[in-house]
C-alpha cells in the first residue's frame, strides 16, 4: 500500500494563540475533503512533510501544525528567554481548538504519533464533539510510569549508555533512586549557564539515540544545536511535570479517562517491539476504550515510518475516509 505521493500545502499561516506565541499551521489535500489534523511527537519535534502522506489527498483536508515552541512556531524553546510556563498540555489543547475554529472546521479526524497520541487522547477526552475519529501510533498515554520506563527502566537493557546518561547529572540526582531524571535534566537545561544547558541537551539526546531502534543508532536532527536544545528542553519540561495532566498521573490520567472516548471510533497501530509495550499500555487502553481497534505490527519498534506500520496507518485513514 505505502504512502501517498508528496504534496505541498495550499494554505498556511501563523496563528496568534496568546501568551506571545504564534503557531505555524498548514493545510494540504482537498479543500472540500474530510478534515484531519496531525499531531507530531516529542513533545517538541515539529511537524514534517512526510506526515501529509498518510492521507489520500483527494479525500482529506489535511491540517498540520508545529506545537508551541517548536518548528516554525514562535518563540522557539531553544531560546533561553522563552517562557515555558505557557507551554503545557492545556495550552496546546486550547491552541487546537483555536485553530479548528480559525479554519472553520466542525469536526476532524485526529492523527497522532508518540507524544501526539497522548495529546490526541486528551484533546478527544476534553473536546469529544470536535473529534470524528482517532488514529494513533507509537502509542503512549503520558503516565508517570511511562516516563520512569524511558528514563530508568530501559537502563537495564542499555547499561553503558545509561551510565553516561546518569553521569551528566549532579551527584545528588544520580544517587536519588526514586527521583525524576527528566526533571533533573530540565533543571540543568534551565540553567543560566549556556555551557551547562548545551551539555545537558546533548546528554539527553544521546540517551534518546541510544534507545532508538537499530541499525543505525543515529538521529540526524539531534545534530542541529537549535533543534537539540528546543527538543530536550520541551521533552524534559513535560516529562518532568507529569505531562501537565494533573494529580493521579502515576498510573495515567489519560488511561483513567479512556471511557470518555466511548462514542469516538479509533485505531491504534503499534509495533510489537515498542518499548512502551513493556507496561502493557496499548492493551490497557484498548480494553478501556469501547469501539477501539488495535493493530499490532510484528518486529517493529517505536517507528510510524516502518513499512508495516505505514500500511496499517494508511489503511485506517482510507477506511475512515470511506465512512467505514
């Protein structure tokens, strides 16, 4: 099946969302087609042209955006004076609603990858009338235990990389066995010393690279110092603050509220080797969400671009475009 051909936006702009922030958005495909919005990962990755290709451009009106602080949105999180207190899950959910109204869309399919799946789930739980369907991949829910897995739990599988990851922290954080390592790194990235910030951002992305699927263990965008700083600052900001989902997020606020999705059809496409599967998150979500289907793709990790993942995701958007 594969991806649809490359396309370019027919409309784009910068939306003033308040708090001094302007969010980049673009629209491509059929202006009269079924609306869909793409929620990128990270948080802090920014959208990319490849995400347009999961949708039939003749059937969909495809909306992409760079969430606050990343990509072409301003101000960028890489700038030390950017106020991160106004970059939270609630702020981005409000931005989505502002963009939906700005574009004159009543309801749209929400497509999310990784952090975008967390955001898409929370958006649908709080604004169910705005969501026609959900298509989510590399699924996460933003629970504290997921952060603990990604920052501590995987250390047993990558001991040398984990030792380097810990070595980048002050001694008191290294010795705190129950401490939030993302929060500890975020404190370094918020340091007034630019060298401390730069070392911390590099150490964070080195760890993310170490636990990425292999081969190759290389993520080219991390070599861009602006992207690296903005990404590391945003991820640690969210992961160090319970994804701004409120109290009770140890097991997962999003998972707890999954029954609120009962009237929204959904498809979860998950690689069988995704590290998040160690917690059973995607199966727990499917069980708690009536009407949701789970498509498991063998021998694939946290990678929406793998061939089997692409086929399953495109099949889902095709099916929803046809009203099935």
